[in-house]
């Protein structure tokens, strides 16, 4: 079992920035990647970004490419999501997740076995 705790959400104006953090504890050897998902009201949860252990591979959703950066501190078992140039459509609950995935499956929610409680991000225009 892996426990995930997110932090760093909040309310910002469009064009602003936020940095989310997700700290993992427990059986941290049971996953090969950490990812961020988000879910806006009335919409399905969608993948945002993933980083594989060691930081060798990163993938982003097209909607955040160039604005969001995922990074990892292996020593702290923590993953970060730096979000710049935020837009109102980025408003959502953001979730951290871990699992055993491979490049072609990183965006599939079903591939992830542990989830955090979520942190709210609200962007106003």
C-alpha cells in the first residue's frame, strides 16, 4: 500500500502559477511512476502528466504541454507539478497517483493503484 498526500493547491488569477506537491510513503517500491490527474466538475478525470522513477521519461497531456512541468525528488519520494500560465480551464481537483505503467498506457486511470485525496486548483479570469 502506498499513501499519497498532495498539497499546494489554491486560487489564482489567469496567468498565474502554482506548484503542487505529492509525498509518497509506504510500499514505494511497488510503482514505477508518479502521475497527476485532474477532474473538473461534471467532467471525467483526465491525465495531466507522468514521470517515471529516476526522471528518465516524462509525458504530458497536450492541454498542458509547455505550461506545466513535472519533476521528482527520489530521495523524498515526492513529485511536483509546476503550473505556469494557468487558465480558467485548468480549474479542477488535482490528484496524485502511482502505478506500474509503460509509455503507451500512462494516461489510463485504470493503470494506477494508489491515489491521493486531491488538492483543489481554481483559476479565475
